[in-house]
């Protein structure tokens, strides 16, 4: 008796929020987070353990997507890193960090 195996594509567990940030499995965990952990040598199981809101299957699917679309994902990550640096520099301009330790200590000692 032959068993029939139905092979069908699985939906990718990535969604883009209104700001264009890719999130994994309907969680707040970003594609950036999973790819960076994988690039540092973490296994899918370690990533799922570190981020309990992620399903292990979603971590594997995300890593698979990254490996199959490395150039596109690296371009996306580079744009996100550039944007993060821009925001960081704007925040430094907006909120002067000079003397912050002294100001906080002075407040504490009042």
C-alpha cells in the first residue's frame, strides 16, 4: 500500500509592521535579532530558548529564508543599521549627554 505525501509550501513566518520592520512569527522579535544570533553561532534551538515567544519551527523557517535570500536580507539589515545610527546621532544632538552623570548624582544627593 503506497502512502501519498502532500507537499505544499509553508507560509513564511515574517511580517512587516507599518514601519517596515520584519517581525518573526507574530511576535515582537525582529528578523534582525534572529539573523544576528544565528551569525554569532547560535543554533535554532538556542534562539528559540532565548526568545520563548518564538516557535522553533518559525526560527528554522527564518534561518532558511535568510540562507536562501542572503543578499536581500543583508541589504535590509544594512539599511536598518544605517537608520539606527541616524536615530542614535539625532538623539545625541537632542539630548546632551555632557555631564549627565554629575546631574544624576546631584539629583540623588538632594
